[in-house]
C-alpha cells in the first residue's frame, strides 16, 4: 500500500478535490423519502450490553426507533484515545463481539433512497475484510436488511463503499479527479465489498472508520439487491458525538481536523425529515479490544 502522506501536505494538495466534491454534494441531489418515522429526541444516558465476557458502551443519535424497531439511546462515548489503531489486524477479540441484532423488531420503516454519487465502481468483491491493509480505527460493520413486515431478507446482496482515513475513495470511478485523492488509488479497491445476507438478513464487513471530505458528513454508502434487482441505494451515518471524538483525539485522524459538514448542513441528511433521520444513524459500541462495532437494521423493501 502506498505510504501515507503527512497531514499538512495532504490537506494542501487535496483541498481542490474536496472543494469539488463539496460543490457536487450541494448540487441539489436530495433523497427520496420513504415511510414516516418517529420524532428523534436527544438525551444522555449510559447503556451497557454484555454477551459472555464482552462489555460495550453504546452510543446512538437519540431515543426512539432505529428504522427496524430497535430502541436507540444516546450514551456517553468512551474517549477516542481508547479506540484501537492499526486497522483490522487489531480485531483481536472478534470471536467475542456481541450480536447487535438481538432486539425484537416491532416496526420497520423504509430508509430514504439517496443519490448513488459519482464514486462507484463496477467491481464487486465478495469479502468480509474490505480494508486492503489500510490503517485507522478498526470498524466492524453489521447491517441487517428487512422488509416492511420486519422479515429478514435472506440472500440479499449488500454492497458498501466508503473513503479511507484521508477522505479518498478507490478504484476506477466515473470521475477519478473528484473521487480519488491519489491516482495510484485507482488500482486499489479499498473499502469496497459485497456480502450475501444470511438467514437472519445480516451481513458483516471488517473495515476502518471513514475519513471526511469537503461538503459531506462522514458516511458509508450501501446498496441492496434482491433477486438481482436493486431495492435501495442509501447511506449510513455515525452519531455526531462519535465522529467529533474520533477527529479530536484519535492519532490517525486528528491531524485532518474536524469535518466541515455536520448533519444540519449535509445535503443528504438535511434533506431527510428530522423524525426519519435515526433510520440512517448507526448504533456504535466499543469492544474490549477497542474496535468499533457499528450496526443498523435497514428496511429496504
């Protein structure tokens, strides 16, 4: 993998690319909203989940329903300097990570359809570890796909893509000048992959916390196909307090500064009614080895 550039040189060299992406992000490509959800009200509590010997501190964007009927609660986030480093090789306690999808589903509301964006590729790599050796805060991403009856969509194909810690995508995209910060990255496919949902409608990816680029809140793109047909293209977001902590204290991220865009001025998130935004915000937990477990139930059909 190409050696990581210093933060100062990266920010100087890549400012124009981020500016172009920011212009694209604010060009008016708003999501198409599905069914209505519950109003999101923020409060601070601390929630602890245990599975075996694993204890996790959970954080999410507010109380209510997460789009699949799961109750979500904002929590005090463990300081970011206790998050792990080194990428997916730091997942030393993976066999003990809890199942984040044990809650009974009572109401399943569609997530919004959002723009696919210009940074897609035609490559579909069926793999769990999508990091290709990149460093950063290791992220275990879990997605459970269901229909509006809360039935798991077994066999659904789930595709994800997001940036590296520098805020760059990879691969041969429709516009590499805008999406790729270093042209050598066009020969890579880091942070891209597809998985087939198991009998519970669940897929997992081993990844790293994404970086930010101008004009967008930190996000992960996903696409779901059922029987070969796309049923939903959308995006997932991290709780804002988690993102702030990571870019404030984590050694791999703090040199890039805070993202210039938050939910209130992100073109995608701000276009979703406030009562439906929790359907796009993941639940985050810190594992005993410092890995971030981010999970979401998404209703797509």
